[in-house]
């Protein structure tokens, strides 16, 4: 997971993790604008580590295909 976060950081993004409604949420933001995330998703109750890695990878691929 570190390599995914490092990849985002090198591109100028930040990654935020939070809990909302009892579910973990991942947000990717540009710079420091936490109010307007570029991408976000909630994670289910399955294996947290693999869910986070899969979700981050998916969001990174989407950002690479559709830069913002």
C-alpha cells in the first residue's frame, strides 16, 4: 500500500482516511483542498488491507485515464 500512496504523493495528491456512517472512507485530494476530493470511495467490511489496496489502485488507474 505504501507504493500506491507514494505514487499519489509524487503526482501532487494526498490521501485521507476517515470513518463515516461506520464505514472507512478513502479520499484522494489535490493539494490541500479536502472539501473537494478528486476521488473517494467507501470500503466494505471485508479484509480491510486488501480492500484499501484494491480501491486505491482502482482510483489511481481512473486518475491516470482521466486526469483532473
